C-alpha cells in the first residue's frame, strides 16, 4: 500500500522507500525510513500536499513524492 492511499488519521509503518537518486536521498534525509511509524494528519482539499506526523514532528510532502513511499500494518 502506498502512503497516498491512506486517509486522515491512519497510522502505518514505512516498509520501503522507492525512487532513485536525489529524490530517494531527500526522503531518507527527512526521516522517512523503513520501520518508522507514520500518521496522516492533514490533506489539502485537492490532496496535495499531504501532512504527516513522523518522528515527533509534522512534515508536508507532495503527493507525487508520497507515491514512492510504501507502508504496511503496525506489528
């Protein structure tokens, strides 16, 4: 399941960060790494950007970037 498929309030664990080069590196630098819990806190009216709660802070990312983030159930 991809991050963009989640609804507000959904909590999941990041399973994989796809993409290549600078995009993947930027996502990893922001703390979006596999094994981290993530929660959708807000979405803009047209769905872009998406605000997430991760590692104790709020982060807004573009919908196209969220498509590279795979999530799964919390174990």
